[in-house]
C-alpha cells in the first residue's frame, strides 16, 4: 500500500517511457517526497550542469502516505537542480495530482532530456504518451489546463505558463489553477525541456491489508489531532490570519523590508479577505480546507495566501486588496512565484525612489504594479530585467545591500530582524531563502521564545528542519501541526512496521545533510549562507521591532553553532563522521 | 472592573463570534490565564496575547482598563 514499487522514467529526447523498480533501500532511508527525490537527483545528476540544459532532470515524487486515507496526504514533491540558485530544489504542490499518480501505479516520474517540440505528457495508468502542445505554447497555465481537460476529460494536470516557457528563474508550476510548486524556477525546468504540462489519470487505487484497522486508527487520530484548536485557523481563516500576527510582532515585510509593520494592514488581512470569500477549497484528503475562492469587482481567484499578501501588498506598499487579488490571479496564470515577484518589484520600487536606477515604478503604484506580471513573464520592457530576480538586478544596477535574497532566492514574508532564528533558517535553507524548511517565527516572534537572542536558536532551527524534512518526505501537508511522534504512529500504520520518532529524526537529518552535500558539490560553502546587509545594519523603525537589527557577529556565532550541532565543519561542509553516521 | 478583549480569527467562537467584547473581571487582579479560563479558551489555541499592545505571558496581571488581544495558534507558514 505504501509504495507501488514503480518509477516511470520518461526521456523527452528519445520519446521513450519505461518503468523501473523503486529503489527500496533508498525508500527506507529517505521515505519519499523531498528526501527520495533529492537522493535520485544526487545520484543521477552530473555536478556543475546547467539547470536549463537537457542534463537536468525533473522528479515528481509521491510519499508512502500519498493516496491513502491519511489526512492531509495530497502533496507531491517536484524536484530538480534550481535554475534560480544552482542548489538542489524541491517544491511541494497540493491539489490532487499526487494521489492520481499513485493510483496510476507510480511512486515517481523522472523526466529527462529535452523535446524538440512543445509537448505534454499524459499518464493514463499504463498508457504513457507524449502529445503535441504546439497550440498551448504561449498560453497561460489556466487556459492550458482547460484545453487539456477538454481533450482528455477528467484528468489532473500540472502546467506552466509563459514565465516557465521563457525560462524565468521565478517561474512556477501550477495545478488546479491556483496551486503551485512555487520556488526556485521549477517552471523553467519544464520550459527548458519544451514540456508544457503533465496530466495524469489513475484508476488502480491502493489496497490496505486491513482497512478496518487502518480506518479506525486514523479516525481516532483525525479526531484527536486534525480538527483541533491548533489547526482550526487553517479552516476558519487560512494563511491570511498570519498578517495580524506579523504586524503585531513587527515582522511583516513592508516597502522592501525597510519596515516591519504596514499602516494599512487591515485592508489586506484575514478579515478583509474573508469579506470577499465565496467558497472554500481543500486538497486531497484534507479536512482543513485552507483554500479560499474570493471574488471582488472583476477578479476571481483562489487566494491570496499570506506570502502573497506580505510580498506583494505590504512589501510593495499596495493596500488595494482588489489589486493584490488581480496580481495574484495574473501570477498564477503566467506561473510567476509571487514571493520572488513581489520581492523583486519592491526592490525596483526602492531603487527608483532612492534614485539609484529608474525602473519607472514606486511604492503604492497600483497601475504599474498590475502591469508587471505580464511584462516580467514575457520579458518585455522593464519586465525583462525584473524577470531575472533581485540578485540579477543588484548585480547590474547596484543596491546589493538591500537586495533581499539568500543564494539568489528572494526572502519570503518574515522579517529576520524581529525573529533572529528566521535569519538562520533563511541562511541555512537548502534552496535559498525559504520559510518552509523551518518556520521558527511561530514559536519565537509568535511564541514565548525571545526573538532577539541567539541562545538555543541553532538547535531550534535544526529540529524544525529535520522535522519538516520528514513531513515533506512522507508527505504530510505543512499546515497540519503534528508531532514527530504522531508522524511515527501514522507511518507505522502505513508501512506496517514499527517506526519510531527517533528513526524519523535521523531520516530528517539524513535528508537535510544530503541536500547540503548536493549544494556542497555545486560549490556552496559558508560564504553562501549569509544574509543581506540590510538585516545586519538597518534598524527597523516601527512597531514591536523598532530599533532592531540582527548584528552580523551574532548571526555568525549562531551559524557556527548550527554547523557544530549539525556535524558540519566551520566552513559548513558535512564532516566524514557525520556522513558515516547517516550512511551518506 | 472591565477590560476590552479582542479575539482574532478562530478564537472569536469563544465570544459568540464577536471580535471585541467588554469583559467584567471576576476579581482583580486577575491573570491572563484566568481570563482564558473564564472564556474556556485552551492555552493551546493561542499563539500570543498582547496587553495594551505589549506581548505578555499568561501570568500577567490585569487590573481593569486594559486592551487585550488574543492571537490564534498557526502552523506551517
């Protein structure tokens, strides 16, 4: 039940599709999802390849709980070498693609090579076909999904828009219109392969050896641990709830991270979004249903998520909710990552206002703001530069000290000066600045732990990274607040052997260290784990974080402690002893 | 003595879905923990609480007149 035992390997250069056995040993050591996709890529990719060349591979990986009746088990890992950062890149996408892939009989799809012409891949149980996507090329992901559904009937599709076709380092992959594998330019990997979409339909299902026992156990867990006080925020409000928490604690990125509070936050917070919410949407097997269909004026979209609000509203000085929703819709259709897009536009706004370079857009300029998704995705006018991300802009025009990125990936929606462990989480995230590898703001800025000290932070971030590595490998949705012990209990049921929390922590550590080894092989060292100068030098000026920064010497101490606890050397390299301990 | 209590997001259900209520304290001083009990709000549902815009622990004392905001627990990011 946990694994189908089959991997589908599709070579776009030759047009061949073959199945092979899943590597059982690796599945035991890395579970699935994030961990197993990174293992395949580590073993199969040559070091130093161009991520946009045909040598890169795109891995779609399910996990052992995928497609089962385990709650919140509908996610898929999508992995490759990142076009944005050159690091390992794994994204997580919701909806219903992952269970359909499992029902079609596959744990994973590995896509290699490059097609001569635009194609889409159709997986219909054992039937695997590459079909022409010539008439879809140049169209958005939304129209592409509709065109494919018109032709194939009931299928689940992951597609790219123009941003992916044009190889943008901030292009994403979309499914069910509004769910994304968002970061690191994963959409450009598909674009570079002339792969417009992947559609799947599965009819084989999964069989539990004892469905009564499994069902009874999971019903108990669902009652005790899913629809609880810890999780109800996802149902009642979804991620926009976080706007108020970030505002109050002074970590809401505002005007390119110049401030940590936004005077007009109440125009874009959860209450404002709820006022225009028309319906809810859930991913596969999810009782939390965090998705919201909203409608205002002429715009209809599922969203916006907190990250979109933080980066595209407060960080761009835009308080017009309708404009944010329309921007969200455009990004989803073109397949632009709203975190990187919002961060980059905000940088251009500051550059313009400071007179360093005139990008023709200033904070709060709604009209220009709404032109950006199209200009960036099609690389037209000022969008040609902006489409390459904040690091590119800083290299070309200056402003490096306030280019808010780590490893060329734009920083998401939590201000590190008001949550020091978030700074460490960004610095040590395997794919560049990311809040999903560890999200210590929840217990620090939003919790009881002092945000302005380095004490205990290295251990906190490591524990969270290990836990999340397990979550993203199993694959549980990140919005389910479940303990390692609970994950072990569920995996014991699904894998039909005793799985302990200790074993899972070791797997999490192994996954994280393998990602580090991948990056190490690509030349990444301690020097790449630093934060933008603004975080160390510019004091915030408003709210709970007024006067705060994260001093560089404190950050360096925290980073050294992190390496030591991880079993990495002072330069951030995984030591021989650590490799041996984790069987790496 | 009374305090103004604002409940965010899912916490509103503990006050009949009102987001702002005037609360009469049963005794003064009273702690935030006791205020939670008065509304049957489990501590596990809370991220943090502010009293007059300042984050405070559950042992913080209330003497009346304060503006209290309770923020719900969130996960994921």
